[in-house]
């Protein structure tokens, strides 16, 4: 049996939670198994068992064996809350040089080559039930999602005053003293709270940003986020909770509307996807990117695809969001009346690969603070992610096996650093977790 040389991997055991470094790797496919060999263990083959999903193993093998670029399998490193290194970016921004942990590989530091200028999707007619306007919106969404998984919407029903209030109120959180913010720091394995550079999760290639995240479920009480902010920060932040309660309600409404539009664009019943997301727990994340004097050596957020279903993004007037399409990075100009929509890995599986998960990043400004409001849309944890039969071709069949959102979230949040091939790397790990297959 011949093993084909496919380049570099950062850890055969990435799915187990650790990395063995970059090595030249060889793989072969045999009846639903992927066999993997590296120079550090010649003659010793690692077996990735994808059964009972041989079609997925075969597609994964073809992808890996035809790759002409570095194949990176990033892994999470075990962390101890008592030994975590914290970074105060409001102090670091004054320094001439960027700390080594924030430096990114040169291969990732590719410059911007243009401006994204595809037509905006106007939701006004869709909301009102105008058939001609709806047909136009469907065509734009289908073309965008098939090509790169990204589109922008206007006339979405979210008032500008609410958006500006969301920025204004969260600024009061980011402006708190660093020690105070660490008092509600995101815990290992969690997603809610404050984070500086995601240092509680990663040790290298850190993003130059602070974040504040919280969970939101549409079935929660009308005061759930008010209670959250007051319990975490005190009663002085009650109004922050009120604003984000309203903002998340509008994000939920908009996300369900987008789900209906996506279903129609795929030729499905309008309500097909909506039912999976009506009672899911989504994540609201506020991003704060301080200025960086060496913005050419690091990122606000590095190149990646989101592991969730869809992401609703509003960026402030500074801009910095970029997407990868046509083999180049394009800047997305900021508009205050626009929400950007990213297709994520979970929805890519929900539609059997018909639509692409969007590759995107956030670059920094050397002089100005940049901010963004990001709403990650998720199905209920126990929902089985499976495409409708109408999207499964008789010849090619299923592209991805069944999985639950809970299992992918566990993988991407606790065991792996989401990158450009999170979904592909998820399935070998999933196959080693029998309890998560049900």
C-alpha cells in the first residue's frame, strides 16, 4: 500500500487535545479508514476510523491528498486557571513592539487586494411579502452563498438608535479598569464573560482584542440579560442589560428571517430551517480592538470559518472586516445601516455543502479603536445536524455525517482552535467519541 505525501500537519492527535508540531505527513484511504504516517514514526501508521461514514472519509482523503498548501490541524493546549497569562491591551498598545505571543505566521499575513462590492440584499420587500423583491433577494443570497458564504442586508428592521445604544453601553464595560474586568472573566470551557486576547484558550497567534460574550435564548425571561449584567457587574449596569435584551431580541428576529430566506434560496419550504433555531442558545459577542502600532504582524481576528450556523455582524465606522473570495482578501466597507451575514460550518452541513462557510478575518487600525457586534446563531444543543433529502444528490450522496451542535461546540470551544477546516477535523475526533454519535 502506498501512502501519498500531502505536506504539513500540526498534530495527528489534534482531536485528542494536543499537538506534536509541524511534520511532513503521508495519508492513504482504505475502506472507510484514513491512515496517517509521519517521519517521526516511519512505519507506524495512525488510523483515523471514520466508519460508518466511508463516503466522508473518502472525501476527506481526496481533499487532503490533493492539497498543495499547508494543512494545519490546530489544537487546544491544556490550561490551568491559576497560571494563565493575562494581557492588558490598553497598556500594550502604547508599546512600539507587539509581544511574541501576538505574532502571526507570515503565510497568514497576506495583504488586502481589493474591496468587496457585491449588491446589498434589501429585506424590505421580503418582510412585506413582495414577490418580485423576494425573488431578487433569493437570487442574490443564492449567488453569494454558493460563491463565498457572505452577504449584507439593509432595511432589516433593526433601528439605528438601538445599534448605537448597544455600542455606547458596552463601551462602559470595556472602559472599566482591567482588574475589574478580570472579575467576570470567561471561564475555561465556557463562553460567557470577559476575555482579553482569548489567552484563557490559546498560547500563540493571539488576537489583538478584548471581548465580552453572553448567551441568549429566545425563550428566556424578558429580564434575563438585565439579571445577568447586574449579577456580574452590579446595578449600575442595569441599563446595559436592558439595551442588550432588546438588541438580542432583534438579532433573534433577524436571524430567523435570514433562515427563512436561506431555505427559500435552496428551494425548501420557508420554515424548514427556522424550526431548528427558535429555541437555540445563541451567543452575543462584543468585540473591542485597541489600536496597534504594528498592525501588519498580527490580527484582530485571524483567518477562520465560524463553526456555528450563521453569524450576524455589525461593524463600526472604522471597519476591518475582510472576506476571502476569488483567491484574495477583500475589505468589507463599513456601513451603519448594514448587517453582514456569514455562513458557518454548521449551516454548511445543514445544506449538504451547497453553501460555503465564509472565510474571514479582522484587521487592525494603527490609530483608532475598532468595535463590532457579533451574534452567533446556533440550533438547540441536541438538534441533529442533517440536510433535507431534497439537498442530497443520488450520485454524490451525503457530504457530512450526522452530528449534534453540542458535539461540534464542545470540539470547537474546548478541544480545538477554529480555523479553515474545523468541520473536516471534527469528524475524526467525533468518531472516537461514541457517546456523541447519538
